[in-house]
């Protein structure tokens, strides 16, 4: 989605307006004060949020649309993944995820703005059914409305398409860096009046393993039965030892497949609750991803000197995560 013209950020902002409002939850949605705006920020729509204005002023023009999309989509993935995680815990407590009819098919999340509904599905003969449901509410934050459905309800047409897309993604063989099944987030968007379905595949975080590689995005047609294209975040498996998660002040990773951090970097920074220092080898730039925000590091940043010393030892075709000795 790279847009490198002066209107690139505006175009990206309009694309993101089609996504659920929850994708912009990491920063206030009210417009920033215009008195401090840079020239490019002043060209944005009057209701553009503080995130868009910050990016317009702080990120080089040719990377702005990619950064804006990465921040918003990464935050959205985290929101949906967290909803599935927390609701499944509550459903397990009441025994709602056992002894269901048919064979398991997974779950789908549905963003309602103030909450994310999660439905759990099985295939009972020729019918896709939802047999359990729960919701993650934002205000106040918590899981509510957790129940086993009796009787189960048939999936509606939209759910059938999203589940078809999820099932198709599971049959693919992208690079994957875990022995356990992937976590999937599926949502549908409409761009240029063309409905599409996106499936995000993430390796699960385990106590002894912090995966930094093996993340994939699939873009599918509106039926969920045809893959239009896909993006694999890494070319090799990059994993931190789980013990490093508690000790590390930040994670470091080199990145080959795009010129700026991606939605998966944003997701990981939110998931692991640590800053992520990303070295993009295409342009030799250093980035910091923290709390859903992406910023470009320069010599004034306290992390820059340490990260630059590390990055200078990396060949452009290598993907690495350092041990503590690599950072010094």
C-alpha cells in the first residue's frame, strides 16, 4: 500500500476511514490543535486524528502511509486477538468449549466499537454453527455475556465467508515458527468499492518462546475462497528465549521485507509490552515501535547509538535478533 506522492498520507487516511474505529484506539480521535501543525498535517481533513498529524510531521513523506496503516491495523489485530484470548478463557471456565456438536472450526471476532464479540464455531454435517459466544467490552474493560448457545445457531452469510477465508489460510504453507496452531484474526473491509477479506496469521506466544518471525497476512476476495496475494513478514524464524522477555528493556530485530515497520511489529510491541527496535535493511534506518506507535530513531534518541552499533554488524540479507552480548 505504499503511497509516495505528497497526497500519500491523505490517501492512506481515507483508506483507514473504512476500518473499524477501534483500529485507531491507541490515541485520542479528536483533532490535534492546528496551531502546531506542520504544512503537510494542515492538508489533512479537519477530523484527522492526532496520530495522523504526528505521522505527517515526524515521519519521512515516502513512509507515512505505510506507518499510518501499520499503526492502525497492528492495533486492530491486537484488539481482536486479545478478545479471542480473554473470551476463550472465560468460556473454558464454564465448560462451554467441550462436548459441542460436530468438529471444531475456530472463532471469529466482530468489532462493535464499544466491544468485540467472539463466536466459536463447529461444522455439524453440512452446517457451520456457532455453539458459544462471549464479548470483550472496552468500558469498563472486561469479558461479559459469556454463554453456551442452546440451541446452536447457523452461521450467517458474512460469517460463512470469513470462516471460508480462515479455513483457506490454514491450508497454506507460509513460513511458520511454532509447533502449536496459529492465532488467526479475520476481518473484512471495502476498498475502492471492492469487498475483501484479510486473514492475519500469528505464531502464539509461549512462556519459553517469544516468536518474532513467521507472521503472514493473506488478502482474499469477498467470498473467502480465493487468495489475491499474501505477505510474509520474515524469511526465517526469529525467536527470543522467553527468559529474555522479562530482562530486556527492548527487543531488537532486523527486517528485510519492507522499508518501514509493519502491522506485525506494532502487534508484537503491544503483545510483549516492550519497545521493539527495528532495523530496516533496505534503507539502513532504525525505528522504535512502542505502545502502538512507530517513530524513526535519530542521533538525538538515547537508543540510537546502541542500536546503530549493533546494526552496522548486520549484512543487508540477514535477519537476526540479538543476544544480550550482541547489544552490549
